[in-house]
C-alpha cells in the first residue's frame, strides 16, 4: 500500500491565520497556495506540504530534514526567530522553533557515519 502514496501534507490548525502567515513568512516566505478562505499551504519539498488552517486544534509537530543544521539555525536567528540550541543526539543534530500556536517545527541533520 505504501507504494500508492504520492505526497505528504502536514496540517497545523491555527487560531489566527494572519498572525501565523506573518510568522511563517519570516522563514518560508509567501504561501505557495491559498486553496480557500482560512487555508494556506507551503510546498516544503517536491512531495511535502505544510497546510495552515484556521480552526481550533491541538498543537502538533513536524520534523524537517536539512543538510546543514548550523546554517538553518543561523538563518532562523537572522529572521528574528528564536530557535533552540543545537542538540547532539549522536545520530542526528536537531534544533527547533515553536509557532504562535505552540506547534513545534524541528530541524534534523543526520550525522555522517
């Protein structure tokens, strides 16, 4: 069955779409698609999307794989965001940020073995 899947969309419910778009815009730019009122979508990779939808919900998380965790963290800092320190988990380096609704976005760089 897994071979039938073509893409992945992670959905974050947000209380105020305007506030969230301003925050995500700092590091992702403008949404790639606004398919309907109250919904905005960012294409993160060829087959992976992040959808923000204005509705009540519980905070969730997503992990984004990156090639250079130090560069990503520096870019986030330069955009006025507050990423965590880089954590070394022996097999992966991570850092994370939280959006205005408490969603955790983690960035992970695999350690070369």
